[in-house]
């Protein structure tokens, strides 16, 4: 495609408007409840998962009018939507009753060994153990499991808004940093691991143990902070899912593992997903409603982010290349709040002669800032989609999430910077 300066500037402006739009979704949802005449339009504009897809359409129209239709189609076909497709599939599979039953039972068994009240222990594990498990089952799957367990056990009860926002913020931060124990689970690591030769041993020894410390500290602090509120909540039924046939759990886990294994090959995992859909219909009595709508919305959001982000290289890459390692760490944290952290590390990998210190600073900063906004990390829209129904007007305030995430983000930054 013929990328002119006009298109680059227009893409940057549209991207900035889209980012601003994400912070205004709460306002549009409020309008949807107060202005019945245009409620449908306000509700559409208030869906955070729609934002980047909507503005990517505007960008494609700009490209069409500036060049022609073929140029717009060529640009669209030149983008890689594998991650968006993968998140849709993994979210749908991970949200099924057999997988949730397995995850819930696993959490309950570990919780039984903890010397703390049941509800406090389960809360701590949802914010620590499962995010770290994301290093093996991928961050989107971990986000889906944690969000659903938190929703069913805590958010559906009469808890305060402070509890909801701080819990969500810690979840977003811990998911982002909890996936760096391996080189394939966190999108920003995946973008550079092969090119820079970062294997499992390197990730565990350089990033993993620091991330684990930060995850545990964040989860422990928020658990202690809400100790009194957690003690007043009703304990979930520990026998829930007891009638789930073991073979169903095994088959669903196999589909989950196979999807993760072939996560770079959409032609394979989409085919597996079609088989999976058929299998779930064979045993409807043991299935809850599949989260297809939520998964599609999240995939739409990430697809829009790919389209808009594909034309931001002209200003992002020079900015990254001009930063020294110390500045790059904190700069990456800030830039991640404004753009997807995987896109940020990918652009960094294109910089020639980048030092080992700068490589660490870039990736550590990118994962540290992954909980500040909904666009900062690919799994974040999944958490928003699952939990938003528990908030006022079924909408999550991005500003409140950003403010709530500052402390857990600072703790993660301290761990990566000083340890």
C-alpha cells in the first residue's frame, strides 16, 4: 500500500481519538440509560470492545478516499489477525463449565491447605495462582478463568465499588506480568522471544521469579486490604460441579491444550474449535451457554487494534530507539497504556543494535504497564467483557481502572527494576 504522510498523520489522529474514546465509554453508557431515543447508538459507543473496531472502519474509509478501495483492502489483508482469532477461541473454550469446574476444584484444593479463611484464600489464589498459571495456558485463558471465578464468587455479591475496581486492576496487572515465566504465553514476550533467543530457562531466570514475587505481593496486599469485606461474604458451594463427568473435563482440557499448542496456526486451531463446538452440543446437559458473543467482541476489539496499530510505527519506533535503557523502562510503561504492549515490543525488535539491557527494559516495562488500560494487554478486553455486567450501568470506568492500577503497577515496576 502507498502510505503517504497524510495517511500516517490521519492514522495517528484516529488512534488518539480511539484511545480517548475508551476513557469515555462510561459516559456513553450513562447516556444510553438517560436518553431513550438514541439509547441503542449510545450503548454501541459505550461498548469498550467496539471502540477500536469502529475507529478502524473510519481509518479504512480515510485510506479509501485518500487512495482507493484496493489500497484499503491491501492494507487490511496485510495485517496479522492470528492473535485476535486465538483470543476468541481460547476465551470460549476456557469459559465452559468443565474447564471452570476443573479450575475451581484445583483452587479449592490449594485453598484448603492455606491457613486463612476460605473466601480470603480463594480470592488470593484467583489473583495470584491463576495469573501465574497463565505462563503455561496463555494469558487470555488465565484471564478468562480468573475473571469468571471472581465474578461468580465475589462480584455477584454485595461488594463495594472499591473492591471491584481494585480487584480488577490487580487482576489486569498480575495477568500481564504473570505470563513471563515462559516465552510463549505473554504476547509482548512472544513477539521477541524467537528473534532474541529467549528460551524457557532465560525467561524463568531473568523475568519469571521477579514477576512471581510481584504477583504474590499484589494479591496479598489487596487480600489483606479487603480482609473485613471478604469475611462478610457468603462462601460459594464447594460441591459445585460435582456431577461433571471426568471424561468431559479431560476432553475439554485436551481441546484447551491443543489450541495453545497450535496458537500460531489459525487454520489448525479454528478447525479444532469447530470440532469443539460440535462436541459441546453432544452433551448440553453439562454445558452452560457458550460465551461466543463475548469472545467475538473481544476478537473484534483486538482486530481493530491491529488495524489502527499497524500505522503507528512511523512515530513509535523512532521514539523507542532514541531512549536509553533506564528511560526506556519507564517510557515503555507509559507507552503501553496508550498502545498494545505486544505492538510496542515488536517495534522494539526492529531497532538495529539494541543492547541486552535495553531489551530487558523494553519488555519489562511493557508487561509492567499492561494493566493500566484496556488496550495495554491483549487479554484485558476479555476481563472487561466478563466483569462489566457487575458494575454500575454494566460499564467499567477506564479512568477508575487506571487509578486503581497505579499501586500494583508500581510494585511490579519496583520488582523488575531493582531485583
